């Protein structure tokens, strides 16, 4: 991918995948029955020369997945910042006034969601990705709907330090987001990511996650875009998502993508439909570090 002459920047490699998601969010935003409205997605595309978008087969495979996951995760993060249990179960959860978008890419939630007053959204990604994004948003005079803090960091390095130096408070509950990220990590890197998130999560913290199993149909759709996109898939957690989270003390609610699609009246594409040979499962999860009465009385 190259950027348009005079535009704010150039993205390649893993960072360019963020623009692929923006293509899908821009498409969903044009639908009359859209599940969210992300006007920023098109701005990012206009600032790059993502020529005709990814291959048609990739768009067909991924458009409903991205639409539904975006809405599910919007709802989960807003619920966490309002102090509602993200899995829908009532509980004495403290509202999370800090949100961390891990590998945020072109995620424009800091701008497009109605955050409770006092919310800080930390956007963590590689420096070139944040530079591109920041330049586009500045060019259009976009104003965040929260306090937005950029954290330019590599998730393979000491990002917890960069995050806390940027003002994140590990003693207060946080809402975390891992979207479009886990499958790009080898199992050990996914474990390290979760261990670090867990280590920074006070009681009441919520983690919202999206994950996809690789499958022959998904691989073939990615191959239609590029060899690089095929190779980027590293699988993510070695265990089922629920076990992976529960083992580390999270109370997890894992949904199958097909259920969430059906709730929104959307049909599962073959790559995520278990009835189709060569399909795999998509998952959406929220998980909670339970607030104990003890942690409440300490005011944690
Ligand atoms: N979460 C965003 C969304 O769903 O719109 C972006 C998803 S995009 C597929 C993956 C993002 O993860 C990219 O923005 C990429 O730069 C970021 N990422 C991948 N590896 C990373 C690393 N080692 N450190 C920081 N960010 C990384």
C-alpha cells in the first residue's frame, strides 16, 4: 500500500491490516441497516491509496464478521465504562474509567462512542500506525469524545511500562480490547499478552476479545489479498478462548460468532458457518475480574 501524494503517511506490513479493517467499517457504515456508524474509516482510506480495496472474496468473507464484532465490542466497552457487567449479568462492578485499545489500528471508538465523562482511552499501536492515524484525524479537525492518549509501543516489548508511564493506573479497573489481534500472535505471545493484561487488571476490569480460528476457507480468502496476509496468521491462544481466560482468573462469557450474527439478523458467511466444510469458528468474548466485597471495602 502506498499513501496518496501529500497525504499523512505510509503504512505497510502488519500496520496495513488496520486499513483492511477500515475498508470493512466504511462499507458497513454505508448500509441503511448498519450496526454502527464510523465516518472516520473512510477518512483513513481517503488518505491512503488502498486502490480498489482487498479482493472481493475477502470482503465477502469478512464484512459481516467485522460488522458484528465492532458492534459487540462497542457495547462491551461502553457497558464496562458504565459499570455494567459486560456479559450482561448484574454485579457490583465498578465503572472502568480507563480503556485500553491494544493494537488499535484505525479503531475510531475514542471519537465515535458516547463515553461517560472522565473516561480516558489509551490507544496502543506501533509508532507509524499512530502517526498515520493522528495525522488523518488532525487534518480533519476530529475531536475525541473522551480523553485520548496515544501509546506508541510494540506489543512484543515492554508495553506495560509505556502504558503506565502514559498515565494508566493499574490499581483502578480498566476495560481492555483485543480485536483483530490474537490470531496474529503465536501461542506463547498470546499467553504473554494475556498475562500482562491480567497483571495490570484491578478487580472490576473487563477484557473484550475477538478471535477467529483459521480454516481453509479463511486462508483462501486471505490468499486472494496477499501471501503476507496468509503468513500473518499465527493462531493465537493454543487453548479454547474460555479456558485460556478462566485459567488466569477471568470470568469469561464466550459467544459463537454465528449466534451474535443471528441476533443482528445477519447470515454467517461460509468461512464461519459450521455447516460448511472448510469453515472455522469465530468467537466474541467478554471477561471480568470479579469485584470482591473486600476489594470494594478497600475502594479498589
Ligand atoms: N484493533 C484494530 C481494529 O480491529 O480495527 C486493528 C486491527 S489490525 C488487523 C491489527 C493491528 O494490530 C494493527 O494496527 C497493527 O499495527 C497492530 N499490531 C500488530 N502487531 C503489533 C505489535 N507487535 N505491537 C503493536 N501493535 C501491533
